[in-house]
C-alpha cells in the first residue's frame, strides 16, 4: 500500500474514533507531545497568537521529523518505541491516580500486538501502528485548531457526538479570540493548513513494502 494512502486511512480512522478507547494509546503520546510543547513555549511569555502558532509549529514539526526519518526502514522501531512510551505514560498515570481503567487494556493490546508483529516481521502492519502514533499529532492539533473554534462558533455541544468525536473544551488558540474581528476558526484553520502542507508532502514516498510471509 502506498504510504500516503496509508496515512490518509490512518488519519480518518483516528479522527472518527478520537474520543474512544481504541485511540487512547495514540492519544497518550500525542497529548504528551502537545502538553510538553505548550509548557516549553509558555516559558517564553509570548502573545496569545504567537504562543498558539509556535506550539502548532513545534508539534507539527515533530511529526515532520518522524515522517522524514520514516523514509528509511524503521517502522518496527517506531511502533515499538511509541507503544512502549504509551505504556510508560499510562503506568505513570496509574501511580499518580491509583486507579485502573479499561483504557489500560487497549494500551496492553497495542504493546503486545506490536511485539508480536515485530517478532514475526509483519512490517506492513507495524507501519500502520507507527503511522497511527505519528498522525495522532496532526489529528490532535486539528481538534485543537479547527474543531474547538468551530464548535465555539456554532455553539455546539462538544459532547454531542460522544464517544466518537469529543472536542476539547479549550485549545491553544482559545486565548486568541476573534483577532482583527476575524473568527477564531479562520485563524486556527489557516495556520493548521499551513503547517499541514509539509506533512502531506512527507507522507508520500516512504517505504512501501509488503506483508512478509
């Protein structure tokens, strides 16, 4: 399967199931990257619009780096590293909250399934898992930059399509407001599309491969 087609399929599935437990392991890593980026940029004391744009660039830039490195045959490593990272994050949350949920089962399934696929050299399938972790970043930022401002504009209930599509209550662009009397969704959508272009370019032309017997 072409890598750009695989990326599109993975992104659509992630978007449609973003609020469900199925995407929980991928959201763990995505949320870690986004919150870390916000913490780093927040120390610079920038205006709201500059803060939002810089966080967006940082998160999408990390996705670009992962895709660029993905032009080599390293999907097995990606899948293993990201799945183990998701497991570590979840275990740390358990230690802090002292509570376990059904989400943990899906984290365990992703980790265990990835190990089995890597062991049996099912590289085509590990590429799907690796892409799911990578494209969780732009999907997460789409919810932040477009979905949240859109729901605020039309005054829609963010839980209307729960559990599939659950829009965050706040986003990195929340403090920007209708800058220059331009709706927030326009600002968020413009900068999101701008930073999405290099990701679309890098999504294609990666190692294709077949399922190994």
